[in-house]
C-alpha cells in the first residue's frame, strides 16, 4: 500500500522523501528539517501523512531552543 495517493491538485505521482518543510504554528514560521513527505513529481507540492503531521506539531510545540535561526525577507506587492 502506498502511503500517499496521487497529487490532489494535478493527479500526478507522489514520491516519498526526506525534505524541509515550512510550517506555521501559532502565527510563527518554522523550517522543519528531515521530514518524511510525499512530493508531487510534476509540481513539487508536499503532502504529509497524519502520523508525520502529528510528529511535526509535537516537535515544534515542545521545542526549547531552535537548531538555527535564519532571516526571512519580507516583500510587499504594491
């Protein structure tokens, strides 16, 4: 049994791999590394299983000190 269905947006195949994930928690942006995600071959859209989504939330919510911090540029469309 495949852990992921086909892409819900384009119907393309989804491959499983370890990747980085942009994750928002209580309005704060986190970059979570080493996450097992499904990635659409055609467009790169990422999908999580329920188990992995719970693991990511638990990791972020219990984090005391981040591994690293990076500045994120903010752009406004005028």
